[in-house]
C-alpha cells in the first residue's frame, strides 16, 4: 500500500546515500529513464550499501537474493543528470532485510520503494541467518 506523501521520509532521514549518473542508455523512447532501470538503480543502492558497510558475503559462501520489491513512481527522471539513491533498513528478519529506498533528483523524490532481500547459502541455495557482526552493522542503518 502506498505511503501518503506527508508520511514519506525526507532525503536526510535515510542513513545511506549514493549518487549515480543517469546514462543515455537508461532512456526509453519517451526520453525519460525506463521504468525497468529503476530496479537497477535500487540494486545499485543496495549493493553499495553492503560494500560500504563492509558486509562481504560472497567470500563466506553466501549471497543476497531479492525476494520482494514494490515501486511507486512519482515523477519521470530525465537525462542528463544524477540520481540520489537512498536506503535505510526498515526490518531485520532472521535472514532477511527489508529496505526503505527512494530515488531523488536534485533533492526531490521521484521514486519510493520497499525491497526485501534474503541472505542465501550458495551451496545449499537456502536462506541462512545473519550473524552477530552483521546484525551490529545493520543496527546503525535502521530508519528512524
């Protein structure tokens, strides 16, 4: 269910921010960023979140799988420019993370999203619980 505009967090409320250029190849025939590319922007936000926080899963035989995504489109994104991809954790499950994510352009919200990922053991292909070190890192990246 969409969050009313008055209840959406401001750009500054998100604990994690990355900036990414809008590429010409991101455009659709209408000359704005293709809706399918928005999923890629959100993936960039999550991937950089893990990288910058030093959460290295692949070396430990684990990986991350996207299990759920909801996207709400507010405004079109145009070329050229930069997107501000913001992320914060809404909920930590035993092996999952639910992110509150958004895409801003020049400080204005264009996209709202909720994404859930699960940590997966690469050998068994089953979800595997977060360890205490990971949980400690997640604690400071929660949405307030």
